[in-house]
C-alpha cells in the first residue's frame, strides 16, 4: 500500500467515524436502567481445566474484573495467553498482560501454579512495570524465591543486556495469608476461607465482595460447609466438580483420592442447594467422558433446582 492509498483510506473512513459518533451519542442517551442488567463486576474464565492436557481448557485461572482492574485466582498453564485472548475478546484492558498485577492462589498444586512464572516473567516482558502482588498459603514465598532463582539469567539479561526491560515488573510481593479478610483496595474486598482438599495441608477458597456483586470461588475442595457459609446466597458461586456417574468407572485408588479431594455432582447439588447462589458455575470439571450437559443433568438429578451453567474458557459472567 502506498502513502496516497493510506490518505484515501483515511478520508473514506470519515463518514464511518461520524456515524460512530452519532451512535455513541445515541447510546449515552439510553437510560441506565436498561443497561443495569450487566453487573459492573464480572468474572472471566481464563482457564477451566485440570491437570488433563485438554487443548480447549487451559489450567485453572479465574479473573474477577471491576473498575478497570483485574484480580486473578490461580495461575494454571497458559494464563497469560488466555488473559490476552480475553482482553481482546471482551475489549477489556484490565486483562492485558501488562495489567495483570494481583494474584490470589488457592493452593500450591502444580495445575494451579505452573502459570506463575508466566505471570511473573511474561507479563513483565510485555511491559508490566510494577511488582506482581501474590496472596497465597504458606509456601508461596519459597515457591516465588525458587522461580526467581531459576530464571535469574533471564532476568539479568533482560535488565542488563540490550533489551529495554524495566527493572521493577519482574519483582513479586508475596503475602502469605491465613483465613479472614486478606485484601481491600476500595474496589473489591477479598476474604479467604479454608477448604478441605484431601491430604493437601492448606487450601483456600475466596469470596470477592464489591459494591454490586458477591462472588465465591471454591478452588479445589471436597464438598464443604465452608463453601456453603462463604456463599450464603451469593450472586455467583464458581465451584469445582467431577462426574459422579463416571467416577464409578475410575480405578479404586483414584476413586479414594477424588472422594477425599474433590466434589462430585451429587455432593455439589447438596452444597449448592444450601449455599443458594443466584448462579452456580461449574469449573475445574473432571468429565471422564461426559459433557457439560451431562454434569448439569447429574447435578439437577441429585436435587439442585437453581440456575446452573458449566463454564468454558474465555466466557464472561
Ligand atoms: Zn486442581
Ligand atoms: Zn489441587
């Protein structure tokens, strides 16, 4: 394309720009009541997966977005690429890699943390210039220290070499937390609660509260009153699940593990009935051959009558 073509193209676009301006003016005249259905605080599923290497489902990572800021829960494999995809799909700059600044870890199992070096280093390379704030269980500081040590040659080269990397964005401020309120920036408050996850020592679920919405994310847990109490009529309950029906086909050793570490559709029906969320959203789904519809049907058949959906990657709720 020649420069003269470019000039022509810009001129051709003027009427389009004018009609966009008219459209924006019309939009601003629409009463806010008709736009009020969409809450300001949203959840974007960056990864709904498990350790299974499903190409359609990245590792567990959930973003809560409000007021131009994003708050991530867990950093499964693929987290930065999924966040970039979500930023483009939903036209939300809060999910651009350079704006990924706050992370809450439910626990340190690898499927929830393999994306942590990605979040530390890739987002920095993509020009995040403030330290990453990480809230997590005891052991988080040691994990971060080891990751930074593992990548020391990369960090030194990017700062001291030819690359114009900033000297702050790779840094991590770790907050090792205990159950209770762990975060309040005036935009959202976050409360951590302990959940039982097999013989894993410390695992948390998180409750996000903003002016317009309450959101509870279970993390990895077997069926637990802790989730019921944290939700207690919350707007959105994001809960892990496995298929009770397909569970029977699993080898005995895996059955023993899953029964103690995770939540079946049958158990989730009881949890959700008592937690009474305005919307139940399944994630970290262990399908073992069934489908989203299959998981929903199992949960319904076990007695849960409320609103239920099974999350896919990149969807916004
Ligand atoms: Zn997991
Ligand atoms: Zn786990």
